[in-house]
C-alpha cells in the first residue's frame, strides 16, 4: 500500500546524515536528537510534545496521566484501529462504543450525546483516515458533562480543524490530550516505532513525561507507577529530517485524492471520500465506499492486476471476542457494521507516481464497465 523506500530515497542525504550523527554521538537514548525533534514538533503544533515508544503507548500514557477512577467509562468508536479501545481495557476501565457518521467515518455527535452516562469519564475521539472529527460539537458536549477529551491523531498529524469563528488548529491540540504514531506508514513515518503525546497544559505535560519514564520525578525517585516508553534517538533524528516536508507530503496526498475523485465521480457504484467543511483532509487513507455489494470482487480484481487495496476496518471492534464485554447503544452500531462491508482503501502516499495512479484508476474503471 505504501512505498516507504521511495520516501527514504527522496530524502536519503538528510536522513543518512541525521542517523550517522546520532551513531557518532553515542546518545542512543534520549539526548539531542529527541530534544530537537520534540522542540520542532512543538513549534509546528503549538502544544507541548512528549515523545514515546509508539502510538499505543501514547494513548495509554494519556489515560494514565488523567488518573482514571476505578469504575470509569470511556466512550469511543468501534470503527478504528484496535489500539484506541485496547488501552481503555488494559487500564481496567469500561469501554462504551458509540456509532460513527456514515460520511466522515468519525464519531457521530448525536450518538455521543445519547450515550453519555453517570459513569462516563472521558471520550477518545479518532480523526480517522486523516480528517478531524466534528470537534467543536464534541468539545461542547464534553464541556457540558465535564469529560476529558483525548484525540487519537495517529492518522491525522498535520490535519487542520476550522472552528466556526474562522480560527484553525492542528489535530491533536484541541482536547485535553492528543496522541499520534510514527509507525512507518503513517503520514509522518519513522523507520521503526514511535509515538507522541500532545497537550497545552504544562503540568499535564510534566506528568506524562514522568509516567513515560518509570514514574520517575528525579533519578531513582518514583512518584507514580509508570512505564518505559521512549522514542529512539535514531528514529527522532529521522523524524526531524522528515518533519519539514510533512505539509508538502500531506498536500501531495490531497492532490492524489482529488485526482482519484475526478476519475471516479461518474462511477455510480462508488462513493468518493467526503470532506467536511470544518476540516482539511490529509488522506492517510483514500477510502471509497463500494455501494453495489461488489467490494470484495473489486479488491480481488485489483489484486489480480498487482494493485494492493485494503479494508480498514473489516470488522468493528465490538464484534471481536476481546471487546465482547463492552457496552453498545440500544440501537446497536449499524453504521459501523455497514461501513465495514463497503469500504475499500486504495494506495495513496506522496511518492505514488502519476503512472502508478493511472494504472489504479484504469483498473477500477475497467472493473465497473
Ligand atoms: C496506528 C494507530 C495507532 C497505534 O499506533 P502504533 O504506533 O502502531 O502503536 C492508534 N490509533 C490509530 C487510529 C492508528 O491508526
């Protein structure tokens, strides 16, 4: 789905130099590369940045930092990568799933409103496929009910949210805490694992940093039970070399998406990705809805012609054994379940060439002729 080597080749000089510098410095854990990257990302986002081992740890640290009460319930969506909900259960908290919007694939505001209970303590919002959820409405509801908001921005680093007053901010900087992942295929990808936590609250940032470092406030003084989760220095150096290109990468993805959209507009069985008026879209995934029941045939046809495509996500989380004890709305989660049968993601990444994209487009068109 993604040619990660093509991105390396394009930036090889700066990445090689950055990695060699770390190797020669001997600072393999933390050190300058990590500090530099955290400072650069803080500058970009306008929020405190605490790097950690991966995007799942980032979510775990976010919850830990907010001191969840024992019987707390966290609301999230079932149409996401498992990590979003997994961390809630890992901490012994309850998961309450709400449904998603059929156009944006993000948390449905009405479903959220209907499912808040006495025990609800926090909301984990996912900005799926590179587009922010309807944050103004979600933040308003959270405020009314005094709930924390954690933004899972693993797929949305660099995506913008536009408030109704015309101001805008980056995904991950609106809630109490935001998180992201630098998994190689993410919009800002490392050459291994990595993640980060964002917050505008300085005290919370200190606490997250402490928890990510074994709960240590000073050397060999443990204030809380924490974890060991850090971004590798070599990964930090690579990410620092790539960060100045993130906006361009995201712009290139958006251009590729527009090109797909133009060519698929006349295929009535396909619904191209919806772009909400309140958000930019950075197309972590380009996800079509196949409306005529031929999704799996299309996937197989593309496969036969050497074109990868993926189903994100084939089965919503509430239907898995591991989440069988989670709460779902009385109405069920019909939108999540239906979308799981319709969605298909096509290759999209900054280095995808016009010829490669033409080949994909041509075969999608051929299939529906
Ligand atoms: C990738 C991803 C994560 C987890 O990130 P890792 O770095 O793989 O742990 C969490 N949430 C979402 C929505 C993701 O896409």
